[in-house]
C-alpha cells in the first residue's frame, strides 16, 4: 500500500467548450507536445459530428464517452494456489481514462482520410 495518497492536480478546462473532459481528451490525443494540432483535430471532429447528427458536438462527445467507459473490469485474485478472475467496479477516474484511451486507439483502426473524420 502507498503511504500517502497521490494529490490530484485540478484540470484546466479547454478554451472552446470550457469542459475538463474535453481537455483531458485533447491532452491524450496530443503527440509530441503539439497541443494546438490536437485541439484543431478535436474541434473539427466535434463540428463534423454535429453536422452529421444535428445535435451539439459536446453532447455527442459526452454520450460517446459514457458508452465507451467500462463499469466493471475483472482483476486477478489469488486464493490458495488458484488464481480467479474477480469482477470489480471501476473507479470514476480510471473509467474516464480507459474510455479516452479506447476511443483514441479505436480511431487508428478506422479508414477515413483525416484524423478529425476518424474521430467523428
């Protein structure tokens, strides 16, 4: 066990939507410190999704995050000589981190031309 709990720094909201979840997604999307490029890709993807569905882009993004985030995961638990897979509830920080990671990894498997179209 840890002696001290890790201190969570407050997240800064993104400039366009003023939302911390969007800024977390942009930071995960960012490669090699190119934050302005990651912001441009994210905002273009939200605009494309908004044009396709007619709903606000932020609502579409939040719905996608709730759909992608897991509620339960299995963890290995050793009892005696056997190892069991025990389902456990996922903490909210880990749930959002996994959802962000899975959405970003999934966009790489898509075949559209630009990154914004893949995300949308």
